[in-house]
C-alpha cells in the first residue's frame, strides 16, 4: 500500500502514515475508467509511485441525464446498494452518488458496514474556462479479527483471536479546482483538496484503544503548453499531512505526526513523427517531517529526493508498437515508519531512516495479429535503501540493496465469434542484495502469478466468464533469512454470469473461490508467534443493475 499511488480524479488517496486506503470513498457507480501504470512513476507523480499508479476517473456530466441503480445480496449476509446520477443544464453539470455496503464476514468478528454519499458540480461556461467542486463523506464500522497462529488456523480458520476488537472511521473529502486557457496553446490549472478523517480502534483484547485524527491539505498548479505535436508541462505540488493520535491502555500516550512536502516538476512529450513519440520528466521534492511523542516535539527531519524519466514509443503498422524507458524513482518513509508509537512503551524516533530510491529499465510492446493480441514488458529495478519492517520489534530499517527483475505478459485469443480466452502472467525475481541475507528472496513477493479467463457469449444478452488465478508460495513478512515455512501456493477459480434483460436492465451472479480453496493470504513473523490471515472461502453474490 505504500508503494502504489492511488489517484481519484487526480487527487491522492494515500496518506503520509501507514494508514490504509479508504476504498469506500470511491464512488463505484460513477467510475468511467481505471488506468494502471506500472513501474516507478515518481518523476511525474511523486511519492508512493514506486511500483506504479492506479488512476481512477469518474464520469463527467453531459446534457443527457444518465445514471444507474444497483442492488445485490450474497454470502455471509452481504448486501450492497448504490445509486449514481449525472447530468448538466447549460454550463453547469452535476454528479451525485450514494452507497451502502454491509457484510457479516467470513471469519468471526470480520463484519463490515459502510455508508457514503457525495456531490460534485462542474461549471463550464465556455471552451476557455472550467471549474469544479465536490464533497464526499464516508462512515464505516468494522471488526478487527486479528491474526491466527498456525495451530489456530488448523483447528478453525474462521475463528478470531480478538473477537471484541472493532474499528470505526468517518471521513470527509473536499476537492475543488479551476482551469482556463490563455490563447490557443497554454492551459493553466489549479487543484486543491482537503481531507478530514477520524479513526477509532478499540483493542479490547489488548486492553487499549487508539484514536487518530487526520487533516490533509493539497495544492497543485500546472501550466501546459501544447502546439504542433509538442506538449510541455511545468507544475508545483504542495501537501500538508497532519495526524494527531491518542493511545490509551495501561497508560496514555499522545502523539502527533506532521509532514509538509513541496515539489516542482517539468515534463515534455514530443511527437517527432507519426511513428515516434519521445517523453521526459524531472521532479525535485523536499519533505519536512516531525513528531510530537508524549508532548515533546522532535527535531525536524528534512529530506530531499528527485526523480526523472526518459522514454520513447515507436508505432508500427497494424496497431503494433514498441516502447522503452529508463527512470529514477523514490519513496519517503511513512511517518510511523520514522516515529514508532505502536507496541512500544516509549515512542521511538528513527532519525537515521532514509528515503528509498532506485532506477528502473523497461522495454515492452503490443502486437495485434488477427485474432491474437499480445502485450508484454521486461524490466529491472535497482533499489537502494528500501524500507523494511521488523515484525518482531515494529521498527523500520533501510536495506542497502535489493533488486527486482520481471516479465509481464498479457495475451488474448479469439477462438470463435462467441468464445475467447485471455491470460495474464507475471514473473518477478525479487532478491535481497546486501547484508547477511544477500541472495535470498524478498518476503511476500510471489515469483510466478497468472490469471486465465475463458469468456463465452452464446447470445448478445448472455455472457459467462470462468477464471482461474494462481499465486506461487512466498516467505512470510519479516522472514528475511528465508528460514520459516513459506505460505503455500494456491489456485482460485471464479465464475461470473451476466444477462441483459433489456438495454437498461441487467442481472448478474458471481462466485469467488468457486472450489472453496483453503489458503492463507498473508503471514508475518511477530513478537512470540507467527501470525497468519486466512483467505476467504467460497462466496456468491446475485444482483440487478438498472441504467437510465
């Protein structure tokens, strides 16, 4: 979660600490596209974009009223209902959404319930000016079932080691921006966002609780120059991420984190000819981090980082292309990787923890050959100062060198007019390259992964998809010596059936983990016992979608 950047309409969902992404804040009924950009993308997007970027874009309103309503029920007493509507009148567009999601969960005390709603207004009085503003609120409550030992896992994988631990989160997101054209070639844009989030975690099993309050402010300014196949962009990004925490148990610990970042970047794209596209980007960023553990402000921790990228695309005939790039990327340690307040009697400030950085070389291409489509890339990452967590002490540390080599393949073959098969395959060799464990595997990184999907559409209304996903065995988190038993590899099978009753009305049914495979999704080496999280067993869902 720290090494993939998540953007919703250009706004970051990642926080400066190790907090999780609030996926419930994404209006699913309004999603227009999801773009996955692989590899180190810090030059263009900044912090967190080490492994890649996921860009989620919502639909822009048009004069034609459009929307959808969806409801579904399923296993573990799950229920989901959502509504979305977009439209415009004159130069004013609007988008509204609401959603409710609840489930009892596969394990004891793994229940979850969330409600969210939002409104966005877009104002476009003419072709030279636009403005928008949005508000989105999410409230969720959930159980915290905890990890299991291997003995507990073998006795009852659905049990909870913390049957009364619960969490609650309330979040408010405010976003706004304006853009305008200066002549025919220059566009200027200002975007800003504010997040107010409160999280309460009750660890009854530990006799403690944790309250966290976030305030996150972001400002971004870009100037774009576009003329005759040349696009140049310069910009400034600023963020202020504040967190106040209160831990109560055997004692009371108050703490605060704060991080301010300021970055400048420039990028160019040059279409040298219809067959060649070249690109280059450079970013420089500063980060100031400090903590206030037990009411005593720490010294400021000032870091600087930079990133760059150079790339090309060569377009060939018949929808084919080859591409390549070389990049430098970085990631700042999360605030609670630097300042440890959890599971320690006294907060620990790690002034020596450095930002991680590295270089990446990538070559790839896409080919369309009749009924066969093939895409793929090969890459190598040289990582330096990668931040790892010692699950025994909950202290983070830098490892001098790590390396990753990989191959990604994506193929699709049209068997007949009604049947096709697709395959995604990933091979990655992730190694520790220094210290006592040089040459050993990075924990939690499977060397081989694949997904195959068989799709059958016997008639226009009916579509049936049968998929299988494989993940190879991995060493558990914290097992840098590769001495503990690895998590076993597994294959999961899923089924998806959709039937369009009319252009507006569709019914669907899905079954995940069709064969009810028992597998372990995550494990770590802890204080006294290793901890494991079981994967979810067979789960089914049936629902209806109405579009208008």
